[in-house]
C-alpha cells in the first residue's frame, strides 16, 4: 500500500515538529520552505565568526523536545500521557548540569541557565529571577516587604492555573465551542480570564514587582495589559522545568529536528516558496486540499496540506476566496496581530569586560510600563523610550563568538506594521539609540568602540521575509477573544485535509506551544486518516526515563 503524501508549508519549529510526528505516523512528508535554511523565526544569522540565533533563545519544557527526538517510524506515541509522572516529579527536575534527555542528547546538548533572567529596572537596580522561592522571597523583601504575603498568594494562584490550564488542559484542542464552554467555569473560578497585569496587581503593590511577575508574555507577543491571566502559568512552567539553552544556539536544536525528520524519511526543499494551495470544491459544498503550487510553477499533489506559515497570509494569499466561507478576508483582517520587534544583532570585543554585570538573559525595563505597552499594542506609535531583552549567549557558550568577543542580540518591542512607521528611516535611528543607551547607562562600557559587527531587523523583515501579515513577530495576538476555540483552528473549518500548525493556531506562540500544537494537529490528522491504533499509540523502546 502506498503511503499517504503530506505537504507542510514552512520549516519553523512547528512545521518541523509536525513533520517528525507525521513521519512517525507513516505519512510520506515533504516540507517546502521559502528560505534557504530551516527554522523560520529560529533562523540563524552567521557573520564574521559570530553565530546569532535570530529569534527564540529561551527554551522551556525540555521534555517536549525529548518526546520528539524519541519518536520512531510507526511509533507515534500519541496515546502516551502528555505530562508523565516522571516529569512531574520534583526529584527529576535537574537544576544544574545537562538537561538533555537520552534521545535529545544524540542530537543537541541542552543546558539549564541560571538565573532565568536578570530584570533591570530603570533606576539601575535589578531582580534575579531563578525560580528558587527563597531567593525570590529575599529579593521581594528588599524591594517591598509588604508584598511578601502577596507573593505567597500569587504563587498559589499561579500554581492552580498551571495545574489546570497547562498540565490538564494544555493539550485540549478546542475544535468546537462546546469543548470551550465545558472548561470556562473552571478558568473563571481560577480568575484566569481577566488581564494578567490586573491579576498581578491584586498580589503586588510595588510597580517593580508587578513588572517582574507580568512581563513574560511579551516573549511570546502578548501584552501584559491584555493577555488573560492564564499566562501566569508561564511563571510556573519556568519554575517547574527551568530555562534552558541549546549549546551552539537554538539553531542547533533546529538542526537536530531536521536530522530527526530526515532520518524518519522526510524531505525538505529550501528556496521553495508556496504560492498557492490547490483546492477542489465549491464555496457552500465540500472543499478539499489537493496539493500546492510553488512560485516557480512546480505542482505537488498531496493527501493533506499543513501550513506552518502565517494564519492571515495562508488564507488570504494562498487560498482563493471562493473556497473560504469562514476565514474570509474580512474575518482575517479583523484578527488582531501581535506586536513586532526590532532586533539588533551585534558582536563586540570583550577585553577588559570580565566583570560585565550582565547575565545570559537580561530584561532592561524602561521608565514607563503600561503607557509604553499601550503605545506599542494599541496606538501603534514609536515611543521616545523603550524596554529591551538583551541576550548574551557567549557568556554560556563562548563558541558563539570569535575568541575575545561576545555575541549578543537585543530585542525591542515595537508596533507591528498596522501603524505608520517608516522602518527604513526609524530602524537605523532606533538601533543607534538602543546601542547608545547600553553604553551610556554602563551596561556595556564603550560599546560603540568595541563593536565589530552590527545588523538589525524590523517589522519589515517579518512582513517581507517571513510572510507575516503586518509584520507581526509572534502571529495572532494572544488575547482572550483569540484564545482556544476563538484562535485559528488547527484543522481548517473551510477545507478538508487542510491543517495549520505553529504559533498562530492553538494553543499559541512560543517554542513549547508550537511543539504542543504539532502534537494536537497530528492527533486530528491521525483521527481523520484512520491511522491504525498500534501506530498512533506505538511507543519506541525507551528503557531509560527521560529526565528533564
Ligand atoms: C525575536 C523573537 C524572539 C523570540 N524568543 C522566544 C523565546 O525566547 N522563547 C520562545 O519560546 N519563543 C520565542 N519566540 C517565539 C517563537 O520563536 C515562535 O513562537 C516560534 O518559533 C514560531 O514557530 P512556527 O513554527 O510557528 O513558525 P515560524 O518560525 O514563523 O516559521 C514559519 C516558516 O514558514 C515559512 N513560510 C511562510 N510562508 C511560506 C510560503 N508561502 N512558502 C514556504 N514557506 C513559507 C517561513 O519562511 C518560516 O520558515 C520569539 C520570537 C521572535 C520573533
């Protein structure tokens, strides 16, 4: 019997994760990638001996990675518990040394990072967040002793949200509204549906602590002013399984996923932009995806098509409107897109900087928080001040820079292209302002003199290179009315055999979520294609338990 053919558009972490899962389910999968290399947002820029991960740098939930590397052909393990007792057991949560599970270690070396983040306030003081309750309490006491009691309550509330919202419901696919109504009362009881910052303010009086316990959704494109408080679970996800780094950079993880996918028999074509999803049927009747057409005119037939590309672009640019009853242009255009980012990649001489007062991950907050968030997300204007996330991977892995140098990137949240900003003009200006700030505030003394490499990307990169509508950096914005059932569906409501995978769809953005998404999409595909249960539930022989 010939194998069913699957086509995936895009080789982001979501596309690669789905590719691995489809190969394990027995499909014959080809990934078509527009760029010349894999990773999507996790593409790697190499220049003058420096290695820059262009996007994700903070890895969480290493057992999701281990799960993917453990799959074998014909053994899709989709029936296994998503959070096996081993990974929930505190004894197995390693705080130091390597955290690669046995299957992961064959592909990439993943190590924990401590502290998770150093969070600098505008007055130059900082908070080192490392998930250790004792050190957290000590630092809270130094900032605002009255908030200690609030922290204990916040901790309990965030844990309850994590237990229900992530461990129990994280993998629930909300394909119909009934599934959502069933869980809504629980989430209301947990107070998980109101905006995160308002939730955090109930527990902390100090504006500094309000920022420390609410900034994390910004790393997946959500505003603390509008993401639902269910995102308080990020705090707990990090505390439970730590924050990790792939030695050599996230690009090494991507490389590992590509190798795994190819070992399972999958194929990737680069420089292969898909220009059309071929659909057969009629607007009010049944519609079926039959294959894809590439920009160069080549056609590839398929039994199923999965798009890892942007939600809005997939529907509006790749599928004729005559096949879209639900995802019509108007609905797609009304969907709120996440913010964008300006990211500066830079390499600098490290001589004399042995006592650099920075960590691997640094959040440098500006003078304003809420007003800045409103300008980025709602008013879509360029603010006079900024906050940034400064990443210096060469502090952990010196091989990312030439000897005697550091490789760094700093990410500044900015509005998406729904505003009116000319990035050809503003990009270089903001880049200079940010680097000057890092030098003048003493974060990196004499930075300008030390610089040996510098480049930057703006929302135009996301729009033009990654095909993301309005240059969004994180896909559809994670707000309550775009969550669960109301988020784009992993299985198209319009077209049979068309699936979506990645940050735009359920459960949402961020590397762990897109891996979860791939599993959820694979489960729907296995069901719809009647993949035999022995394959769906088959488990590779792994005598050794993956410790994370
Ligand atoms: C700067 C930045 C920093 C981030 N930091 C973190 C972090 O530290 N931790 C974390 O967990 N998350 C982080 N994120 C979020 C995370 O990177 C994303 O959620 C995740 O990588 C998205 O993966 P994806 O599979 O959805 O798709 P993408 O990475 O968006 O990949 C989609 C792919 O589809 C391709 N494509 C699009 N259209 C076509 C077409 N027509 N034909 C062929 N190919 C096409 C694109 O070229 C791309 O390769 C960050 C994001 C950014 C932008």
